[in-house]
C-alpha cells in the first residue's frame, strides 16, 4: 500500500516530497524513542513542572507569574507525565517538518528547495534533539512556524472570506508564542503591520482586517498581562523582569551606592562565589534570591521591583557597561549550541551524533553569518533588496529575527542562544531562499559544460 501511494505521489512532486519527509522524520523519531530519552534541565522541574502543578490545582490565578503559562499548561494537560510530553514534542517535530516544507512551497513553488528546508531540520541535531528536552522551545518553534504559514496564506489569499478567516486564525496563532516564551510577545504587533499593509485595499478594509487580527491578542495576551497586573502590580508578561535585568547589571553591582549596601553586598558575595566556580557571573541571581529577600526584608515580588529599580539606576549611571553586556549577549545569540545529553546514548550512537552535532552546528552558524551578511548587503545592493527583501514574507521573517535578537539581549543576559532556537529554521529558510537561485544556476552551468 505504501508503495502504491509513493508511485501515485511521484507524479505530483509537491506532495511526493512532504510524504518522503514524513516517512523519514517518523523513522527518525521512532529511533529516538529507542536510543534517547527525555532530558531535564534546571528550568524543568524547578519552574515548569512546579507551575504546571499550581495551574492544575488552582487555574491561572494560582500562577505566581514567574513564567508565562503556555508550557506549564501543556505539562498539566499531560498530567506531568514525562513520557507523554516527550512523545508529544516528537510529534511536534513531525509537524514542524511539514510546516517548513509548506512554507517553502507556498513562497517558492520549488519542491526541492522546500524538501531541503524540511530535511535540514531533521539533520541538524541542535533542532531535532531539542524535541527531547523538557523545555519550551520546541512548542515555541511550532507556534512561530504555524503563524508564518498563516501569514503566507493571508498575503497570498485573494478570496475575501478565506482572507478574513486566515487573518483571524493568524491573530490566534501569533498570540501563542509569547504565551510560551515572553520574548515573542511582540510578534503580534510586528505581524499586524503586514496584515494592515499587505495590499492597496481601502482604509475601511484594512481597519477591519486589523481589528479582526487584534481580537485574539487582546484577549489572550492582554488578558494574561491584566492578570499579572491585578495580582502583582506589574505591567509585564512575568514577574521576573527585575531579576532578568540583574543578569546585565550584576557584572557591575559593586557600583551601587551605600544606601543599597544590604542588597549589593549580599549579591556580590554570591557573584564572587559563582565566578570562582564557573568563571562568569551569569545566573548568579537565581541562587541569590533567598538571601537577598532575607537581607532586604522583601517578598519575592517586591524584591523583583527593587532589583529592577536598582538595575535601571545602574544602567542610567553606567550606560557603557550596560551596552557592553548587551552587545555580548547579542553576539552570543547567534552561536547555535546543541543542547543534548551524550551520556544516555550508546557509544556508537554517541559518536555518530557528536559528528552530526558538530556539522549541524556549523551549518547553523554559517546560516547565521550569511543572514547577517545579507542584512548588511541589502543596504547597499538595490537588486538584492528588491529580489529578496521585496517579498513581504521575507520582510516579516527578516524583521522578526532582528527584533528578537535585539529585544532578548536588552532585557536578559542569561542563556541567550536559547532565544534563537525557535527562530533558527526561519533564519535557514530566509538564507536558503536567497542563495537557491545561485545554487541552481551553478548546477545548470555545470550540466551545460
């Protein structure tokens, strides 16, 4: 039966290639179920699973706001069963593969380019192995790609009813990544621009599209922020903003004045110990919070406000030191590490995966470098700007990547490369679309010669 389906599809390459991708990605994940296991990190049980338990028992009001609720809700949905969550995330990998293919197909009508894009996701361990990490990035990747596929449909669709349905669904889809990773909250504002200006429709039609798109973000994201504000008095997706800023300012916390000596000296004690142990001060704040609360006499939420106030005070007084930390976080954003645990594999599997991880990381870094190079070249080369960045989808992808790279480092200086993880494949998507005509031309020249 599988053979007969393959023969029929072979005459329709736009369907044959995603079928091949599905079989390949399915076999890969069946192998992962045998050869690998779900991997937990410090965030997994101390944060995500803890919040999942609170949400399961008390609903959204039971959340302490330290995380947006998306991933904890997923964990609660599966009753905190690790195996079920892992299988679901592997299934998301199958969906991500198909979303990448159809993004490629609808924007290029080139089945081979689209196949290459989907295949790369399944050949780069930094991507497909992350599905086994009990972290939020795989879900975020799926939601971002879903939003972009819907954006493509919005831009390409001419039928009014289909267009408006796509706009409404895009509003829902674009609201969700920020509910899993708060750095992606601005996706809704960014994509709203493309919904509004996608064509030369009259102002009334544009306003209607914009209102229809905005309905879901106002309810989903606005409702959550209102919940945080009413519960904790913070106009923010989480209650962690003050602590995140210390990831920057902690490097020069000794410059705080004497009237903040209790908090300052306590933090410096933990920072010095962290530097002695690991060589960097990054993530000192998470170990120091209990001692800082005791030294200040503040609760968790008041302390977050105080740390934000002190950090902004330091940034205002020493903008150069802050800017240095911001630039360092921005550079780190592009380093494309591979998050995996080699110890749970057999010696042979570990060896093969280590080689694949190295090659996959080189591909990802090369794509990141090419993306940055294209970003610069399009400023000076009008032809490049028109052929690649003249496309609305490419503009949306390009802008979101740049926006995220800047926002993530302005507000945090922790594990910056993780912020790129959900966007790595759309970086590759943009680069592949840019270089594919050149690759095709060289292939034709080689055949001709």
